[in-house]
C-alpha cells in the first residue's frame, strides 16, 4: 500500500514531484503495475493523486529500499 503525505510536506521533501507519473486515487495501482511496470514501493499518495517517485533522487532512502 502507498504511503500518504500532505501536499505541504511533499513540496518540501520532493520538490517537483508533479513531474513524475501519477494516477487519481480512484484509479488502480495494481493496474498501473501490470500495465506500465510501476514499482509500488515508490508510490506515495499526495492529495488526491498517487505518484510513482521511482528515479527521484533520494527516494530509495526515504522509502527504505535497499537494492
């Protein structure tokens, strides 16, 4: 499941997060994973959208991902 973050916090922690792939919260994260290969470990809910921040500098450390 995706983490949730307030818009104000997201603007401080992830500037320019709007430039990354997004889907409305009414959409399907499973569908995005199957169709577009989203890695849902990098998915965060900001406001009424889910953003996939894979490739964002510092995302691995924020999400606690070790590859």
